[in-house]
């Protein structure tokens, strides 16, 4: 039966033993290194025009990764900019950019007095 321990009632019922979980397996950590966190925090988020097909276009401009739209495939870009990150850290960086983009869209859609526009308010 290997290293698995089984209680007497389970042995009597002839249940298969459960193998113990190895404590040597490394968990994937999602904690980001400080330099990666600084790039994400320092990014500038701009909400571009609304498109009927794709919705709002959110442009992200960072010091290390350049500028890109959130709709693009970000996995390759993040892995290229930060080659030492594991899979869960890459997904966390992408989730942070998406969350900041959603917050920027929400701020752009706040009710209130519309911003003056010299194109439409010229009279």
C-alpha cells in the first residue's frame, strides 16, 4: 500500500488508501517582485473611443513594456518583459492590467456634467 496511512474502519470497508500529499512540491506563488509591481503601478491607462463591435478600447502605456491595448494577447508580452515570472505571476500581472482598465472605464462613464468639447460646443 505504499506510504499511505489508513484508519481501521476504512481498512475494514476495503476502501483504497489515499496517498499523502508531498510537502516537497513547490506551490506557484502569485506574489510579484517589486520591480514588476512598480511597472504595473506606474502604468498610464487611457480609455479610447467606444466601438460597437469591441466596446471600449483601453490603452496601457508602461515604462518597460511599451504601449498596448488590453484586448491584445498579453501573455507573450508579459513573459518577454519579465522572463523570470511563473505562470500564476504572469496571470496576476494580466489581471491587474485588466482591473485597472475596468476601473478607468468606470471612471470615464461617471454621471455628471459632460466635459466641454470645442468641436461640439463652439456656439
